[in-house]
């Protein structure tokens, strides 16, 4: 007499033909219980096609069995036969005992194809039918978390934890509570849960999550302590270097921050954000050449990285490296050059290079988006006066004086009024 062990032995031996023979023999003797158990075993080992064959056979014999419809629908979804799977699930009636299973299967499918709202509605319906079922409440909380409904998600996770459910579907519930509060920017609320977690497990992810919550709660010293432990535990946890550098910078320890950014770059030379952070901190430390190198690398990694582009352009402008600045801006695309600040930097460089006609074009382009920048307006006004464009200069000066009190330009406007009188 065949047993499930025979299937398991054939699977472990990789004997697909023997598996097929065993299925045929079980079908001939109508051992349906064995076939059903074998289908589950085959699924566990990735033999989806063979499992589907069994479910199809059993469904033909027991066409009204709702559980078989759900089981086969799940295998069909795995095989990419979505229409057939959805048709089977639609046959499950609300009065069927398996209806909630069908709802959860549909939710999994909708989530898989990116229809998050539809998935949430299905799980909500399942929750309303079985409000005390922990697995359903957990699934509902997960989808609420994904939807950004953090308070509701935290409530469900917390209730599960208080009821003694420490882990569901391989997920640590205490960790979920902490992560949910952090995701909703409720960092101080997250900290007690992270602290409880750290008493039992000091994994890299837990250390990082707690360190991030401390950092966001303006406790950089505690953040740094955890990050030091994390980096020692896992030197390739790249995100730790960025956060550790930011925490040290928050403590006005810029040299230490710079060293951590550079350590992170050695571990992951393709991290554009680490390059940018290293460049910015190098500027604070008075290391413009090193800053330029980091910023150039950041832009090289992502030519669309606006923060790095603006920082590097500002550095070139500050140091009056006009040749480098103009070449850098020449390499920008049209959309990037529509950014007013980049147009302003170009205008400043062209003016210094005595290319006044081109400078006027760039100044005018920047002016539309920089009417609330007193420093820019001051430069533009002086440029216009130097170029003999007095009428335009007066318009810019009036805009400047409206923004902030300026004795020089106020006196200039009063002088013009006196001349008119």
C-alpha cells in the first residue's frame, strides 16, 4: 500500500518519473486522501505542475468541494493562469465555510499585481467575518501599514502582541509595532518597543531601526552607540555609515562624520547619497578639493541627482571656477537648466567671464523663479545698471526693497524720485 513517504522519497531522489507513476497509481486505486496530501507535499518542494494536476483530478471527482477550488486557484496563480484561478475563486459562495480563504487568496493576488486598495478591501471583508482570527488581523495590519495608515496598523499589531501573539507568519510582532510607529514618524512612540526588542535580539535590522528612531528623536549619542555596535557586527550594512555620519554631524563632530562617510564609500562606492554627504561635510571642514571629487562622483553615478548638481554648481560658483562651472552646466539637459538657481549660477559665471549678452539671457531666465531671493536680486540689479538697462533695474530694485529693507537701494529709488520731481 502506497504512503506519503513514497512520494517524499521520490521527490528527494529527484525522480520525476517515479512521482508521476505514484500519482497514476493513487488515482487508479482512488486513494483521494493520499493524493490530496501528496499535492501539498509537491507544492512544498516546488512541483507546482504536478500538484495542479492532482487538484484538477480531484476537482473533477468532487466538483462542489470549495477547498479544492481554492487550492487549485492558488496553484494556477503560481503557474500564471490568472483568469482560470479567478474564475474558480468567484465560484466560492459567501455561505461557504471556505469563503474567507477565498477572500485571502484574492487579496494575495491583488497585492501581487499592485492593486493594493483592492487587496485591502478583501482582507477587510475577511476581518469583518472573522474579527478574532489572528492571521487575518495580522494581514489586515500589514496592508494598513503598506497603505500608510500607521495608527490603525499599530493598533492591530499592539492588540495582537498584548494577546500574547509574539510571532505570526514568521514576523516578530513587537518589531512590527516599532517599525509601524517609525514609518509614521512617531519615533518617540517607537523607542520603547525597540528597547524591548533589543533586550532579546540585537540583529542588524533591529539595531538600525532603533538607532534611526533615536536619531530622529534628537538623541544622537544613543544612536551612535547602537550604530557602532551594528558596524562591528556587520561592516557591510551600508546604511549604517550614512546614519552614523549624520548622527555625528548632529553632535557637531564633523571630522568623525566625514570619516564614517568615507568608510561607507569604501564599502559601497556606488552610493550617490554617501558621496553627496561626504562632499557637503568636506565643504564644512574647509576641504573644497575633496568635496569637489565626492560631488563629481555623486553626479557621475546619477546625472539627474539634483541635490548633488546644485551643491557642485554652488561650489564652482563660490570658488569662481567659471570654466569648470560653465562646462558642467553645458552638460546639463534642458529640464535641469530650467532650474532657476542653475540659471543664476550660469549668469554669474558668464558675467565674470565678460560674456554680458549671454549673462543677460541667463539672468532673465533665473529671475522668474528667484524673485524672492534678495542676494540674486541685488546682483541682477547691479548687472542691469552696468549694462545700461535702467528701467529693468528699477523693477528689480523695487522687488528687492519690498522683500527686505535695504538702505542703499532705498536711497537709490528716492534719488530717482527726486530727479523726476
